[in-house]
C-alpha cells in the first residue's frame, strides 16, 4: 500500500490490478482436492476468484486508511469479456467506463486480476496462469499507469 500512496501523492492517477495473496491460490486448490478428487473447472474458477476478491478489498481498505480514496472492482463489475473456456479463458474486451468514472472521481481503482466473464457467460473466468494479462489489458484500454507490485513472499502481483 505504501508504494501506491507514494505514487498517488505525487499527483499520479493509477489503476491497481492484483492477484491473490501469496500462498492463497495453493491453499484454495488444496481445499478443492480435499473436497473432491476431480474438482469441476467451473467451480474451481468460482473458488479461486475468492482469493482475488479478498486481496482487492483489503488493499482498498488499507489505502482508505492512509487517506487515499480507493474502490475495489471484480471483473464482472467492470464488464470484462473473455472467451468461454473455464480456467483458460482469454480477454476479448474490457469496458472501461466504471474505471474511468472512479479515476475521474479521484479514486484508485483496485481490480481483481482473475476475471469472470460477463454478458455471454457470466460464470467463467480468465486463466490463473497468466496474471499479467489483466494488467496489460487495463493499461492498454485506459492509458493509465498500472504498478507492478510484489507479495510479501516476493511473487509478482499484477
């Protein structure tokens, strides 16, 4: 959060795209395999999305505590469209209106890096194996800085 506060305090607007906290995805995968020997891919997508939702909400709270107005957004809230392949979907479009509105209102949008599909298939998500894709997509669509962050374990957070 301090890196974002520093960047924001210099007058920059930015969008933050995050993955789950270090170790959280592994923990969730382990839980799924404890529940069943062959987890359904749709249900795995649903389960894994919870890791990102926790991270974005906590960061938005931490930024607000530090005087930086922030709002968390899931993929469905910013209307991300992807191909319809569970666990391996690719982004085809991102509507940026809600992000732009948040930026224009002075908020730092904090976006989940693992996105559900919207419109054609609202229950599917992008691949967890390519976390830079959401960050690059937001950067391309908004022309706003997207900070590369790292977790406490040193793993990249997009």
